[in-house]
C-alpha cells in the first residue's frame, strides 16, 4: 500500500491518476529545490509528470533540468506516495502518484527553463520547514537525517 499525504479525497469527485517523478538532490550539505511561483507559490522537490512514451528516469532527468537548470547523475528510487489535489495548471482533479528518487546534482547549465521556477539551495533543516507538502518533507527527512 502506498502512503497518502494531504487532503482526503472528496467523496464523489473523480480524480485522474497523474504519475510523476521527484528528486531529493543533496550536494555539499545543501539540497537543490525549486520554488514555483504563480499559481502555486511553493518550495518543492524538483520534478513533475511523466509524459506519454517517457520512462520515469527520462522524465526525472527532463523535469529536474527544466525546473533547476542542473543535470543529475546516479538516480536511485527511494519510494512513492500519493496525494489527491486540484491542479489549477491543468484544470483537473488528480490523484498524484509521486515516485521519489535520490540523485546527485552534477553541474548547472543555466537558469531553469520552466517559467515561474527558481532553483534554491537550502540546508536540509530549512528544506523541511519550507517544503510545501508533507510527502516531500518525509522523504527529505529519511534521506538526510
């Protein structure tokens, strides 16, 4: 059974399953995170949805690069969790199936390419306080403490 975080599903609401990949990215005592502006205004683990025809690892590399500008190496899956949310960007109710990986940021290639994202470096304790969702925070705590 996959652990659920966040709001309880709304009775009678239909949810579309949305699989995604996200990365815990430690380097030199800090974590590489992303701040997403409008409409979310959240500190998050870098990552996002898996596109049709894309493998989870392809999606992980693409999403981390788009949201941080960094290339990563040696991804290793830590686990999964799910959340039931409304996704305003897509105007849909989703059951997000979040697959979490530990990887190493290798080198930057410029600023994030995805609009509204800013790469952040925080120490793990700051990251725990700033991360928007409890699922992300639990995986950071398990990986870093």
